[in-house]
C-alpha cells in the first residue's frame, strides 16, 4: 500500500477520489510515501512527487494529455502495430481565452510521445488568437498542432488524428456526447470523462515510485517539449 498525499490549489477532491479507486493506494494527510502537488515549494526533500503544471529536477512532471482515454486507446493501437509507423499527426485545441504555455508543452509532448523521437525540423506561425506548430520528424513524419483562443465563452473543441503506414485513428470531444439545452442554446457535454485522465496518471506515477524509477527520464521528456515551445515562440511569424 502506497500512502499518497495531495497538496493542490484546485481539483484536490477529484484527485483524492481518483486515488481512492486505486486498490493499492491510500490517501493520507501526513506520513506519506509520495505527494502530488502543483507547487514545487511544497515538496519535502527526498519524497517522490508528481508535479502538475511545471517541472522540477526532483519531481515527476505530470503529462495529463497522455492519459486521456482517447489518447490511451490510440497509443495502445500504435503499440500493438495496428497503425504501423506514424506518418501524420493532426491536433486541434480550440477554446476561449489565452493560449497557454502549459497546453503548448502538453501538445508538443504528446506528439513526441506518439512518434517516439525528437523532430529535426520545427516551424511556428502565429496570428492574434491562434498558433500553428509544425514538427517534422527524421523518417518523414510530421505533426500539425493547431491552437485557437478565439472561440466564444463556453465553447471548446479538441481533436486528434494519427495516420500511420497501416491504419489511422481519430478522436475528438464531440463524439459520444449528450445534447444539453441551457439558456436557449444547444451545448454538447461529454459525460463522465472530463477528469478521466487522473486515475491512470496517478497509477503510472505510483508504479514509477514502487519500482524505484527516477524522475530524470520524465523530466527530459518535459524539457524537450518545453524547449521546442520556447524556440517556436521566439521564431514564430505573424
């Protein structure tokens, strides 16, 4: 049994509930074996930590986009050889408001994780409210990552498609939705999956703790994605 403590500014109840569904985990307030936090300053020295929203040399960075049910299904198909070699990844992430650095890092990390290699070409173009990142990979594959912050309040759209040498997979957040009417307008909501990434992400972290894995490998993944975002932001055209 691994004793897990949460120190989060928001969403702590959702994380605690997800941890309570893991058979060999116990949520505690003290004497923890590991901690999940969004503040690196709260990590006790020597305690394994999952750090949300940033990275730290002594903590495992969180990769929530890797653990959504849709992405996990696509990754499983890729690992089983059903899709062949990845050729083209298209990812659209649209919402109202600012395009954050965190979501850009998460999207770039997802591309690197699915292609399982670093790009040898990067390009970015931006205009008010939108950003397009293009990654080219050594074997000829490419990723097109499209962000928009121009949608009306309350609306958002996320889709991912991966075309491989043997097959293709597609997922978006408009599938399997219920139509909900509120205030005279129709809105689609995805029932029960908004926070579905939390439990598998915690399980992956706990498994890393149990086998004695060090955070360096995961940190390297985060830093690679962060560096690409920084470079493309510095060189993007408008």
